[in-house]
């Protein structure tokens, strides 16, 4: 009973096939090529390598953000198109939660962080408790130095992951204290983690409307802000 998972929230393009207890195949690539160039060929290659037909898919899990506005739209539109064409469930998985799900370490705080531009980051906080991932702080946009300083005040070790953890590695090392940079295999988002959390949601009966599922942007795009400035609209 495989499901397809898609993550295009950042420059990382990642797709995976998974069952309830196994990752059948995964392609994760960090490149400057666009998701519109890579996503469909990667899905086709993934299915071919795993010898899984599209008709065998039982659901689609897709990372819905926060993250790159363009990347999220491409991933989401692809997932919705496949789900509609194959008449299978689609479930939207918050990107930061999926990243934390891929790092099942008890006794620590998990702090996935993604670039929100202009020195800001998208950030949420999670912990594992009795085998379940729990959200401590919902996703917000915050200035990166303030975010790291706040994390350094936590009483427990904090594992920082995500593209911003790599971008601001020097700041993390400078602040030190209880901040730990995640290992390379979990520092970036992976579709296998989207699959794991997505499969769990599907088994719990979660279903999202194919037409109504939208990205989790958190903030407005630069284009929206510029339009409002030019037209004298304040928000």
C-alpha cells in the first residue's frame, strides 16, 4: 500500500515512495534547477525504480509549507493533480513538522528553520514525548539572531535543522551553549519524512479536499507587499 510523498518547499527537490513501515525509494537532490524541471521526471524515475505503477498508489502526501512560494505551488499542484486523476487521498503535511518527524530524538527540542528572506526564518519547535511528535511552538516568522538567542535560553539541548541551520552555521557555533546543528542526513527536509507523517495522518482518517488544499505561507509574498505599497494599501 505505497503512498507518494513530495517536498519542494526549498531548493531541495525530494520525492519518496513509502509503505506504513518502509521507505521503498527516495530521490533527494539539492540543485539550482527548478522544481518544474525536476519534479515530474523524478516521480517517473522513482516509480520505475521501485517497480510501482501509478495505479498502485494509495495516497499522496505533500509538504505544504512554510517555504518557497513558487516551490510550494509546484509541489502542491502536482500532488493535487495526481490525487484527482488517480482518485486517491491527498494529505497536506506541514514542512517544519515533517522535518522534526525525521529526527526522532527524545529529551531534546527540535527547531527546524527555513529561510524567510531578509535575515528572517520560518521556525517551529517540537519534541518527542512517549513516541509521539508534539508541537511546542507553532510556525512563525522571526529574525534569525533573535531566534537563535531565544533557543539558547532553553534548558534542554536544541537540535537546529533546515536550510537556515546550514546558512547560519557560524552564528549557531558562535552562540554555542545548548545549540546543536543536525546531522547532514536530517539537516535538510526529505520526502521520506513527509511520507512517514503523511501516512500516519492518512491512517488516522485525515483527508484534505483536492480543490481546497492550499499552501501554508505564514507571510505574504514580496509581490503582494510591493503591490500594496504601490497602490497605497496598508496591512
